[in-house]
C-alpha cells in the first residue's frame, strides 16, 4: 500500500475540542460522554477525548469500545446503539452502560450480567419524535423502568435518555428537553429515588448549552461530531463555533493526472457510475486534476472541502476525485498532494476504509 491517501488526525486539536465542549457543559452541570463512532473508534481519539475531560467513551459498535479499552482508556464505556440480542454477552463484557428500549433484550443483559458477575448500567431510551430508538408509550416506559429497577438484579437503572436529530431531523428544542426532564420526574416518582443520569442527546442538543435554555434536570450529553469535526452547528445551524477546531481530520490525496480539458462532457449525457444524471457547467477549457481517492472511500464528494485556494471539487467516481485546478496557486502535477477538510460522513467512511492510512500528529495538551 502506498503512502496516500491518508488521513491526518491532530490529537492536540481533538483534545482541545473535547475540553472546550466539556468546560461549557460543566458550567451547566452537564457531563459529556465522548462518542467515537464518527472516527470508526480510533483508540487514539478515544484517549484524546479522555484527556479532554469526557466522563465516558461511547460507540454504537462494541469492537470500538473494546479497542478503546485495549488502548488503555479507562473511562466507563457506553454502548449507544440498542444492543442486538445476539450480542448481549459481549455488551455486558465490553460496555459498562448500554442504551435500551426492549424488555426482552434487558432480560438477556440481566442474565449475562449475573452470569459474568458484573453490574451493567442501563439508560432507558425515550422516543420523543425523531422516530429512531426509544419507547414512545409512557405507560410502557414507566413499566420498563420499574422492571429494570425491581426485577433485574444484575442491572442498574442509571437513568433515561433520548436521541433527536438523527432520522426524523427533529431539533432538540428546549421543549423536547423539558419533555425528557418531565419523564425523568415521573420515573423518579415511580422509583422513589433520583436518577443518576438524564441524557439529553447528541451534538445537536449542544445549542441548548450555548443558548443556556437546557432544563436543569438534564445532566449528560453524548457528543461526537462537535468534538471530532466541529462543523455542523456552524455550517447548518448558524452557531458561532469559532472555539472549536474544524480541522482535526485532514484528507491528503495524490494527484495522478493533471491536464487541460473541456469542462463540459462531450457526447450524449446518460448516467454516471452511481445512477445519477448530473448537469455540468461549460466553462470552456480548464486545467483539471485527478486525485487517487474516491466515493468508495468517502461516499459523499460534496462533503469534502478542498483546503487549497483555487482548487474546486467537481465530482468523483469510486476511486477518482475530479478537481478544477485552473485557478490553483501552483502548477499541479502527478505526485503532488492535495488536502481536504471533512464533514462527518466522509470522516466515518475514510477512517473505515482499509485503503486509507491513518497518521496521528499533535501531542497531549499540557
Ligand atoms: C451517534 C450518536 C450520538 C452522537 O452523535 P453526534 O452527532 O456524533 O454527536 C449520541 N447518541 C446516540 C444514541 C448516537 O447514536
């Protein structure tokens, strides 16, 4: 395998991002769970989140939690995708806490916890309208909470949580957070004790911290994108996220062809390799370059941001990224290397891609 493509990960910037989020949440009594699935669980990133003050390390995949532990990250681990019934044993072994919504799976986790002689913490997930995971019916929610508390000796009901802004694109508004706080109150009334954790959501719930309208009962957020990428709340929501580094991850790819060509395809336009029928702007003859990395590595070409002035991303196929370099400041040639910033989707996939090398830089923040 060659040197390129590669992803350069700045662990110092990652740690500073974690610290910036952790400090702002701490001011409101909110602990931060660092979510590592956005970088395919790179253990070095988990360690940087730990140094940055995160209280737990979380992923939707058990192997990523195992990797963090094997790397020596000693924070409690949280499995944030509802466990598969078939992975109940591994969930108890590799995660200290898991998010759950099914009584039958909770029973399996309980059996495993007893068998393994471990305690396993449960965050019961409430459906508040985004329509992914969580219990929608209030009666079922309370019954399940009571079942975990009283019926399952191997499990500890740590608290409740919700997830918004993932499937249904529903904003974690102050009203939604109030609904979660109210539900927490009902559960506490039913159990006759305080819950340790009320987990308000992911990066998309962080605006409640910035706007200072998070209900006091919410004391945990599970944050990935803000810390790893730091772009979405700025680009899509219009928040000033200037206190975050948005270049923790940089893609470097090698140029394999650089030639002046027409900018409009010549012939009868049908479909591209991915069944789309794109339109092309005719800008006459332009210098173009091909970088040796493609949609097989990152899927979304428009979520890749060329970092060099004068370089424009035109499109991509599986293994080629097509660039307009007419206005570049240098005369690009084969063997030259170009850099791209990443949004969340490409960061997930590029760190998953076996053809992409990962290079770490930056040292622990003193
Ligand atoms: C992915 C995920 C998160 C973290 O989401 P980010 O957008 O990366 O902050 C939190 N909670 C759950 C349940 C998730 O699936």
